[in-house]
C-alpha cells in the first residue's frame, strides 16, 4: 500500500502458536491461487519477443520461464493461477480487438499485422492443466495506460479510433470511460472471445475501476451529458456504470460457458461510511479505517454479491493480523460472512511483498495503509504493491500461515481460499517449504460452485495401471478427474475419501502419471472420481473394489412440512458403507433453485452454515455416496423457517417510567429446568452493559443496589438456555428510573478535625444510589480557590478516593453529587483535618510496617510494606473465621519500601484481616469491603 504504519509481527506469531494450527487441519476444498503478473514483466516474461527477426530463441526462453514458475507453484500444492492476459487494453493471446502486449513483444502490434509463433495463453492453459491447475484469465477492465501518452500513435491507440472512450487523469494514467456503453460492450466482447476460444476455468478482474485518488466531477462530462439520467446522483451513476459492466460480463459467461467462474478482486475495505452500510442492512467491521473505495473509485462489491453477478470476490487484504486499523482478523471474517449471506465465495488476496528470504525469518514488521492514494491514478492497488517493495518490511511466513488459518475458521461455504500476490515471490527461499510443511501439506480441490448445474455423472470404470500411468474409462466429456491413493489398510474405511490426505491431484484427461508416486504402487490402491467443471465431485471408483448396494438415507430432522427455527442441524440416519453424503437445499421441490449443495462426511449438517430467511419454505434431500455405485437419493422433505421462540419479559413494562433503582425483573417461563441470562445496558446495542448475569434460575431477579442510577434510561433483554440450547434474546425493553435528586454527600472519613500521619489521605463518604457521580475537592485554603485545589471525580457507586503526595499542613475537604442529566447538589460542609507527614525512616533507620486503606477499592487496592533489611515475605488475606482468601508468596525482598496491588473487585462485602509475615514478625490490619 502507499503509506504504512509499522506493526510488530511478534504478537501475531505468538497468537499463531497459541492457536495450535496444524498442517493436518487443511481442508479438502480450498482455493489456493497466485496472481501471475505480466504487466512490466513483474513475474513473466523476463524477455520480450522482437517484432522483427527470429522469434524461436525468445519464445523458448518465455516457455522455459513459465514452466519454471508453474513447477514451483505446483510443488507448493497450488491449484489455480490468475494469469494476467490484459493489463493495458492489450493481449497475451491473438485478440480480434486489441494489440499484442508491449510487455510480451518489443512493440505493440495488432494480431492482423504481426504473427506470433505461439499463443502464450494457450501454452499456459496446456501446462497448467497438465499439472491439475486451474487457469483464471486475469483482465484489467478499464486501464488503458499507466502513464498518459504511453501508447500514443501505437497499435490499439483508442485516442485515435475512439477518443470519446478515453479519460485522462492529470498526473496519472488513462482509462476507458466506464460511463460509455460502447466501452462496456468492448469489455464484454473481449471476455466473450476469450471464454469461447480458450478452455479457461475462470475470468477475474482486479481492483482498477475509476482511478485511485478520485475522479474530477467534469472528467467524464461527455458521458454524463449523453448517458447519465436526469436527477441521478453523479456518484451513484458512476457506481452503476461499473455494476452494469460486471453484470453484463457475468451474463455473457453464463451464456457461453457457465462453468467458467467470474470473480473480482476489490480493495480490501468496502466502505467506512456507516450510513452506506446501514442502508444495505450491513454492519461494518468494528475499528476498521482507511480508504473508502465505495466513494473514491466507485467500487461496490456488495452490489455484485446482492445481484449474484459474481461467483466469488477476492478482496485485497494486504494487512497483517497485527494491524490496528485494518485488522486481518476482523476483515477476513467480515468478507466471509458477507459472501455466505449472498451465497457466493470469498477467497482472500494476500500480498507476499517483503517476505523474509528464509524458512523461519527473524521477527520483522509489516505495514498497514492510510487513506492517501492521490499518486496511484495510473496503477491498480495490486500493481502498486508490486512497485512498492520498499514500503513493506520483512516478515516471517508464519504471518501468512495465520491469515490462512483465519480464512479457514471464518468459512461456512466449504470454500476457504487464499490468492497470493505474486507468483514470483513463491521463489523466495523458504516460503514454498513453509507452505508444504505446514499449511498446504496436502493437495486440495478448488471449491465447487454449488449453486449452478448439477448433473449426475457416471462412475469411471476399467481402472488399470499401464506402467507408471494410471488409466480409466468414462463416458463423460469435458470433465476433470480427482485421483486418490488409498493405503491398502484403509480401502474399507468409508472416510478415506473425505480427507485430502490421500489426494494425488486433478487430471483433465483420463489418465494420471504416477512417476512421482512409484513408491505407492505396492502399498496403496488407486481410485478416481469425476469432478465436473463446476467443481462437483461424484462417485469414486477404486481398483479391485466390488461395489456394495447403495441405500438412500432416512431423513430425521426437520420433519416433513414442519416448522424449524435457528439454530438447528439437519440430520439423517447414517448408511453403512457410505463414503459421504451430498446435502442439497433448494427453494423449490424440483431443486432448480439450489441454495446449498455440500459434500459432507457425516450424517448431520448445521443450518447455520446457510443463509436462510424466516417465513420461507425450503426443500431438502440427501444423496448417499458409496464407492463404485451411483448415488442413492433420499425422499424430499420441506420445512418452513420460523422465528425462534424467545423469552417474554413481564416486568418492568415497556417504556416504564419512575422505575425503582432496585427493580424486580420478571419473565414468563420458557420451560422446565431453563436458566436465564439477563443484560441491562445504557444503549440498545448492549455494548455498554451495567448488568450481565448468566445462569439465573427462577422467573424473577432483583437488580442489586449500585447497578442503576436515577434519571437514566436503560435497556433490558433476557435469553434462556438448557443443555446445549440457547434461545435468541427477548424483545428489548426500555425503562426509565426514578427522577429523585441525590443528597449532599456526608463524609465518613476523615472525621472533621482529625490529625493524620503520612502524605496521603483516603476520603470516604456515605452511599447514595441516586447520584450519577461525585466531585471531591481538597485545598489548604478554606475558600477552595481554583488555583489551589486538588480535584477527584468518580462515577456512580464509587464512594472513596485517595489524594496522594500531600505536604504537611491543614486541609479542607468538600464534595457534591451529580445526578440527572446535568444537575448537581449543593456543596457539603467543609471537613478539615491536619496532616503530619512521616518519612520511611525513623531516626535514620527503616521500620517494619504494613499500610493499606481501611476500605478496599472496587478494582485493586494498593498495599505498602517496609522492611528494615532483607527478609523472606508473605502476605495473606483471611476472613474472620481464619479462612485464607488470598495468599502472596513474595520470596526474599531487600530492605526498603515495597508496593503490591491486591485484587479486591470480587471480594464479598465484609471485614477481613490483612497479615504480613517476615523475619521481623507478623503485623495485621483490619480492612473492610463495602460493596
């Protein structure tokens, strides 16, 4: 990012180890991808092909370089790449519309004017599919030039052919105008050409829309005059332009090849505007600051998810888990939940910039972003990161391990994902080793696009070994295959196919080269399953295995035509010999509108993994999967999702006024043996609770004194729990307390006219529940001049303060109480006392002493003890029965004064004895806990 704040990685590493992330926890389904960047030859190519003379040497160099990159990624157990084929209105393939990229050849040329002796995109597809790696064609939709005038007069110069298409940013780059419908159509045509002509697995756009740094109001005036509806807000119109382009591209892909996934990689923060989020019914992650992409570059990924015009989002979360304003641990779960809500996938994009070149780097630092992007007008954020190596300090690979962990635990779609920027940085010494030893120890399958087509596939047959090649027959075409090696002792284990531990890889053909796995020939049995282009896996076949008769599962819960409420789990009777199940949920009984389809190993599935709406009727069924035989499909059941039952509050009444400060809360019974959870707060979001009490038994509870104050409005809610069940909260009920003024404070200590020793005084006054706080003033002058006073203020229900560092002399004390919204009592009558300060020495010698306030504090209480010389010391607190409440073994302490803070918040009201034992004997003080 452009400007960074330094953050220590050390805390992140500690958290990683505390979380106990294990390599074996890696999921069978996970997107593992890398951005293979071609702009400026960042990852590839390192050499350009001349537009004159022989191409052979340079083509071979480019091919060799690509193979090296792909081999490295494959060895890291990566299963997809984003290959950049259009970075500046150019092409890494023979395009009908745009010129060969100047990053590929020495000068831009249209394909009609220049013949390149190979097709880089086709070469990448062939080489990736050999390795079982998906290819997502990465395009930059709008960027024309990173610097204005860069391609003036050259092939593909839209200024000459379509000058009305080009927007030039002062001091930055040039883009195609998103508001021009012809631009939108050109982007659609380019995507369509690629999808029609190439066997790509996906198409992905990065974060370049309107330029970073902002777009002047009049820059696109031409399009505004022609295409902006009268009265429409300019910013809304610009966002709509981008959204319409995204929708058109998605619709085109669905028409041509619906299995080709379409994703976008937006800036990692959608918006920082709470009003924008609230209007969409979305809560923003707490504490996140930074650029508002919604407003500055008109990027609205929520709109794409809402409309279902993307299959996945890959937000660029280029911040560490230790960032304060852009905490990865908050952003990743937020994006994951958002994608789940709209039934789409979230694959986080990570930046590898600044990776420490070793297996386990010394502790380093990452950086985080600020909101100033004024100088990025010619770059996308993903490209800026590549240009800003000096902006990222070094970090250990374990930081990315922790980010992968957060992706996985946040996922509810069986679709966690990590996309690393950029591919060349996998060569950093140690990173690949770290991945394969920890996070990516086993291969994984890309997530299934479960909301699209699902057509039952035949089971592969005639499984055989021909030398080192595993082969099979199958009538299916345009499919992929998942290859397994099951340990011989586990061939009858139905769970052997539910883990990625036995996964060898993916094949786009009906064979798999076992040259790297010859050591498994005698100890393992090989198997294969069809995986369609949508990512759905079907029934596996196993060499030498005799199929069992499959049995449809009996559905248990929810019952047919019943009502169900969250949280609950779907359940069915396990089928002996099943290697897994396919759970299906739809909004229609023909399962044309599938909401969720999930491959799962167990006979239960939590409904909390699905975005469901109350009042809707849903249909569900289960496919039983066994080795070598077709799935058995259960009967279909329906249920209506209803609002969950919730406790009903009886007292206080809604909006009740003049409620006592110790009210009795009453509620209706939720059932036998239920416990209740009560919360009272000063706001209806319950982020500022004054009472939070769990495991309350019975049907009423009296709020204790000191909890509420007068002249205040409170919010109350109750939930019920029993065993593993917890209800939702009751309706929130508000009430207002009595409006009675507080009393003038009355001092308890020090007493008027008292003579005290020391250099501090503890002030105590009588309790007053009607007060919302107190102000205590201390002065050596009876008139309390503001130039010569010490002041202490405390909140409600605190009735003691201590003034420290006082000089010897006479002092005056006074106090007043606060109540209501801004009311105060009169000042109390002044209390006077004399203070005789004493040094810690007596006639030049230390004395053995113990000092503690008589009244223990609400939080921690300060204890001081003095030793004439070094001694073994222990302190303990006992009640009047002699029972030890707390004990401190302080060990050997040197001579002098020592301090100790003892926790007193949770002590019960009453009298206690504080005792010190040392070589000088024992001393005991009486102390009191008031509340």
